[in-house]
């Protein structure tokens, strides 16, 4: 199911899907991405990381010391000045390459929607076939704000010219992890 998800997600454009066997490998990739994107403690170059099960067992103070500008407190001000926002997704839909998240917590919405680059963490065992399969697991009655994300923000309503990043991130990086321990 992962291969179908990856193909559909990358077909959305400006989307990169990476797969790692373990959480530690994914963390090394994320650290490298933050350094490559020159994250620093300057407005416009912050990275914000919304609280998630992925962070359990990670020394966030040590990680923030390695990458100045990486913030684990997500506020409106920090998120709007962030180059990268990192969140964890609950589900992936293989047929559309879509991510699904219970975004009831405002920090999830801020980190995923206000940054230029959205890094989405997903456990590969949480990839389901399609929307009907998702609705058997995630229901609007128990999740107040379900966000479905397919690729970066796009619109073509301005003179029918495609514009990317107008209403949200211009790039999406999906980090899939096979090791579900610590991700759920």
C-alpha cells in the first residue's frame, strides 16, 4: 500500500515522500533537512514542531540546541515566521496520496498551514486504501477538525494560472516510518 500512496502523493507535485525503517533514521533525515534549509533563530527561518507521539523519548532541548531556530512551542507568531512546520499525521490514503489529521489542536493547524515547507510524519501502518476506509477509523463525531492534505497549497482561480503556496505551504515532505513504536 505504501508504493501506491507514494506514487499518488508525489503526483500531486512539489511533494517528496521518504520512507525509513526506524524513528531514529527519520530523525536523522529531519535534522539534515532542517540544516539544508538553513533553519536559524531568525524570523522567516524558524522551524516549528507541533507536539506529537513521535517526539516521545526525544530530548527536544538537545535537538533545539543542535538546530538553532527549531521551536517546539507553536504560537501564531512563530508559525507565521516559520520556514518549516512539522506535524504528525494520523492516516494516509493510498489511492489519493492524501494525509489525514485530527487538527482540533490549533498548534497542528498552525504548523501545517503557515510554514513554507510542511514536513508530515506518518507511520506506514496507518496508510489505508481510501476515504471510506479512513471513515471507519476516524469519524467527524469524535474528531472536531479533520484536515485532509494532498500536496502543497495550490490554486488556479487567479486568471486560471496555477499558483503554488498561496494559501499554505509550497512544498510537502512526507516522512514515513515503518517502526510504529513511539509513533502511536
